[in-house]
C-alpha cells in the first residue's frame, strides 16, 4: 500500500522555509479544490506536522513560502498552532515582513545570477524551483512593490516581469493528493537539496529597482 503521509518530507519542507520565530508565522492553508476550508498560523515544527497529519486527505495542504507577520496575532490568536475553519485567506502582502525564499515555475527564463544557483536548488512537487535566502530580506511597510521589483530584476532581468507574489503558496511535500485518484498518492520533492544558497539576498538587494 502506498504511504499517503511522509512526516520526513513534511519536516524537510518546513525546515527549508527557515521561518524562525522572530520573523513570523508559517501559514498552512487547507483547500477543497479551490475553496479554502481552513487556515492555521504556526510558530513551531511539531504542531505544523501534526496539523498536516490531521488534515491529510481532508483537503490539499499548502504552505506560504514567506513567514506571516507577528502583528497578525493581535486579531488572529485563535489560529496559532491550530487549523481553524475559514473560507478566505487572512494574509495579504502587508502581512509579509521578511522574505526567506522564492519559488518560481519550472521553465522560467532566468538570469545568469539566478541560474548560477540552479544546481543546488530544491524542486518542489509542482516543479517550482525553490531559492532559499541566505539572509532574510526585510520588507518595510508599504515597500512590497520595491522588493518585488528587485526580485524580478534578479530572476528575470526585468522589473516589469511579475515576480512571484510575496504570499506565494506551495503544496506541502509529503501530504496526500485528494484528487490523485486510485491508488492515492502523495506529493514528493522532484529534487531535495538542504542547502542555503550563499549570496542571493545580497544580489537581490544590490539591484536598483
């Protein structure tokens, strides 16, 4: 029988995100098709893994690439370390205070700087190329567009080409695909590389947006 949950891969995914407590919360979103059915905000790996296990198979599980602001607890304390029933997202771009990673679709035409890191990147289940930041990039309130333009310049060499949104989600690796048919299957890394890629943050910040 195919295992439909891999704790090892869920933990690997969580670790890749580098969401340290001082940076913010990890947002877990449960979807039924395209409809949100639950959201949780996590500040530790064990609770994140257990909620992924609890909701595994009840919906598709997605995690935000970048941490959600600590300010969110003022109004959303009930979501801390537990998925609650909600039908819309709670975090817009203003809820992103730090960038800890970038995920871009497979086949993206990337700059020479970005391509230098390709060999050591992780490839997510839906073939996104994941670039972990060696140092978190701070986002000032109201400064999201500037950061996105700097990221676009680093990725594509053109600030007019849309960069992935700061609130981008990926499927949680190691969890079941409810739409996967029979036998049921789970998400897997296409390539797992537990490396921090030195120099990316500095290269992005050097770009003149």
